[in-house]
C-alpha cells in the first residue's frame, strides 16, 4: 500500500514556520506570552518527520552511522511494514537526539525574556502620536508644576497662559529675564491652539493657585495649526478658560491677538492668518472682557501699523515679536496685572 506525501507539505511547513515565527515575535514585542507558536511549529515538523523519509535522513535517530534505516520495496518506496520495521530500530541515543532538537527551542523560551525594546516612531509620526496621546501636552510643565509650592502669604503669583509668543520668553538670552523679581510663571507652549490650552488649564493654571492669569491665544487657531477652527470655537475656548479661573477666585486678564505681516524672504503670514479674522477675534475679546468685568491687555493696538499689519521693526518672521517687540509688550502686561490685582 502506497503512502503518498503531498508535494506541498514541506513548502507549507516552511511558510507556516515563518508565520508562527512572526506571531511569536509580535507577542514578545508587546510583552504577551509567546510559547505557543514555537510549540505548534515543533509539532508540525515532528509530524512531518514521522511521515517523510527525507526529513528522517536529515535528522537520523538510529545508530547506523547516523542514517535512518528503512527497508525498501522493489519499487523504492517504503511500505507500512518496512516503516514499522525501521521504527523498531530507534535507540536511546537516537531518541535523545530528536528529543533535544525538539526541546532546545522550548528551553530557550523558558529563559526570562528581556523587556521589549521601545518602538521608535519616524519623525513624521511623532507629532501625530503626541497629539493622540496627550493633545494638550500636559507633560510639558508636569515636573515644574509638581515643584511649585503653594503661594506664600501676600505673594502675588501670576500665570501667563499662551502659545509660542508667551513660550519664547523662556529664552532669556534673546529676550532678557522673565519679569525679574516677580513671582510670575510662564506656561506658554509653542504652536498650541486654544482648545489645547483649555485642556491643560487646570494643571498649568488653576492648580498653581495664582492671583491672576493672562490668557493670550487664538492666532494658531486662525492659522489652522491643527486644521480649521471656527471662530465660535475659539471664543468658547477662551470663555471656558476665563470661567474656570473666575470660579477659582483668580483674576482674569484677556489679551488681544497680535497682528501679523509678510516679511521679505520669509513665508507669508497674512494668507493663513487674515488680518480681518484677527480683528474680528480681538473685537470679541474686548467685548467679552468688558461684559464680564475682566482685565483687557491690548497687545494689538501697541504693535499694529497704519495698514493693519504687525510693525516690521518688531518682528523677523512676521508673527513672533523680537526683543524690541517684547520691550513694548511686557510693560503693558505689567500694567494690566497691577490693575487686576489692586
């Protein structure tokens, strides 16, 4: 009786081994148990070994000079009787050889594995991953916030909440000391829209127990830093931050958005941040502050030129103030803070 071996059995086993190896690697990478795929692979090859004399020749288990012994019929194909006769010639040493081949991979799996290597995202995906995992970027100031002590008696602590125009004041080499001698905290993050500022408003402002807060944002919403944002959404975000502060006894100072301009040799700013949109938002900020009896810090009027653009001598890129620009803006902030706290 012929024993027919499907011609695709060994190629299929090879492909299945690759698949199971990939499955084991994936499970190991995420820290899950990964012993089952190698066991299944060993069972597949063990079953094939029992059926195929070619594999038996590669992994001999008899003592006849390392060659698996079979009795062949005249047509060269071993039959059931001859194969059974061959199996009767298994020895202790040969069986150990096959057992070791089967058990060594399992022994390796029993060893304590190393922690999976941290995945490295390509640069173009890092920002997307950061936005997904922490849209408000609360990590930015988490350590600094944890180190901030409760305000001392009589301390006039103030937080400046904003985007890159506030964040840039961390660069003391370019812009000088940050309000020297004042207990002010800079909580600006470059590129943020008001929705992101709102998400971190509690840990970066409320939890620090300031006497006052300057809320300065909106230009990145208008510029579409993370996509189109409706004017109503910007207004709601700013209003929500103001309401949170007032509910916690914090004086609120609403700052107007600074104008933009197009500088030679730099990417144009006015197409993405239309001056009319900036004026519309600033009008709302002014009216909101007046109707809710909040402080109003008018950066716009102090930095705009006769054509409605940011004064060219105050910027290098058409958006961010230079040191000369902050020389105008910082005293205005000081004045607004003094008025709010008196």
